[in-house]
């Protein structure tokens, strides 16, 4: 059915959007810490920049699984 394909694609797009936003914000926030280190307000070891992975956010994984399941069901029910 067309409904399941569209819903699956929406879930896949939302999963990708949430993942992209989360990864971007985590890179920006850790870069601010690194910039503070280089400005001289921190001492010790240079902080490492850690981007969030795809399995760190529960909603990204759930939306991805639901989206793939809906798209597969939409094509199989045709």
C-alpha cells in the first residue's frame, strides 16, 4: 500500500534528521570545550572531540527500524 511506503519514508527521513542534528550539536559542543582549552582557560590534556554514534540515541534506532519495516511491508503488500 502507498500509505506504508510514505510512512516508512517519513520515518527514515526523521531518523536521519535526528541523527544529523544530534551529531552536529555534539560536535559543536565538544569543539567549544576544545576552543576553551586552546584559549588558555584549561590545563592538562587536549580534549578529544567525540561525535555521537547512531546507537546512542534510542529514537534514531527505533525510527530507522520502523521506517525500514514499513517500506518493506509496503513493497511486499503490492
